[in-house]
C-alpha cells in the first residue's frame, strides 16, 4: 500500500519511491529503503515536499496520507503513460540497478544481469541520445565501473559472457567491459586516473554512430570509399555530442576522438602515430578491434578469442601499442 506523506515525516526504515526523473537525484534507484539520516537529508535536498512510501515494504509504521491542499496527487508509476522515447527515468532497466546494488547475488548471476541489462541501456541510449540520457548513462556506467574495480570474480565472469552479435549497443558494452578490465590491471595501483570517466569513455566510444546512416552501419559487406568516409565521421560526431551534453571529460575526449587511430599512423581521423595517441585511446583501440574480430557478421563468422588474439599479434601488431597488447592478452589466460 503506497501512501503520500510529507518529507518531514520520513524516518529510517521507510521504503520510498522518488517521484522525480532518475537522473535528477543522487541515488542508485528510484525505489529503496531508507537506512540512514544522510539519505533523508539528500531526499529533502531534492526540493520534494511529499513522497510516496510503500507501507508493506517498510520496517516502520507509515502515517496515513497527509492532506496537501492544492497539491496534485503523485502518480503511481504503473499509471504513467509509456514514453514515446526513452528518458532519464527509464533509460536504465530496473533489473540493472538492482543487480548493481545487490550484495547477496552470486557473481555469475550478477555478471549476467549487469551485462544483459547494460546492453538494453545502451540500446535505449542510441535510440534517444539526449543530453539528459547521456548524463544518466554516465552515472550508471560509474556504478558498473565501481563493480568491476571492486569485484574480481564478477569482472572475470563479465569477460567470459560477452555476446557475439555486432549491434552497436552490444559492441559498446563489450568494448566497455574489456577496455575497463585492461585499465583496471594497468592502473589499479595508481590514483592518477579517473576510472569512472575512463569507463564512460569506453562504453560511449561509438556514440557518434547515431549520426551515421544505419544502412552504412548495417551493410552486410565491405563499404565503398564513400561509405567508409561517411562512417569515419563518428569519432568527431561523438565528441560533439558529448560536448553539447556537457559530459565531455578529458578521458572521454581522448577515447572518443582517437579510438580508431593506429600505432603505426594508418588509422583515422588524423592518422596519429605512437605516443601522439593518448594511452586511454590505445587501450580502447585494442578492445575495439578484438570485439570486431570476435563478433559475428552476415559476411563472416565470429572468431574465438584465442584465434583473434593470434591474428592481432601476427597480422596487426603494428596497429597496437605492444606493451598494452601484451597486457590485454593476459586478461584471457
């Protein structure tokens, strides 16, 4: 039974539902049980005068609904209309947020839930890449990053369950996970790197593809020169989108703009070479190529990880930073 009460009446043990967009409050979920006074303070700082409390899920007695004069009643979420486009409150599946916050879930189950529902979130983001949704996605990716950094077993399981389709949203999650795991190994003993922003850059590296013709992205075969030129706009377009959303950190900027630059200077868009390419982008480049090789397309079968790594070492070694590639290989041993 949901009751509408004043935020002044909140106490520890109440199960609350925040009536604001998920991206506009500091909590991981819209529905949760209050565990400490700090959560009450943060709720009140959201400028809410009233809030929904689920009496059945609360540990304490909940007062009867308060009379609020001319206030409009809060809508039960199930009574709200389905949005035509995804917004910040619907972008991240509830199952993803719950899995990230569930400390009792088995690591293999958590990895599966985080992976599958992250793909759903990225699919929604590519359908509705608004500034608000980008900011919301970064918030969720920060939580995914924290999980990867803190939980070695779940991280290992995440690496093993990547899907082999080549939808852009699947590719984004695959590259995000593998690049983040490499960054974890490289930077685990350093405080000089913002791993949350790195995670965001890895997951959002292909955001600019929302400006590319879907027919080119999904073409079942080799691209023409004109189509390839069109495809190659996506690093700069991703940079522009993140900048316009006010979500462009240095880490994201380097990764999005440079993830297709090769160590030997044969990449794009600027044909940068060696140390001209930021280390973060060199990490993403390796993960990006690896996922392309291990994903199935209409014109090719997916390679097994061992075969992909072998091909990258034997035929593409000049594309990659050799030290970083050697560390990447160790992730799969």
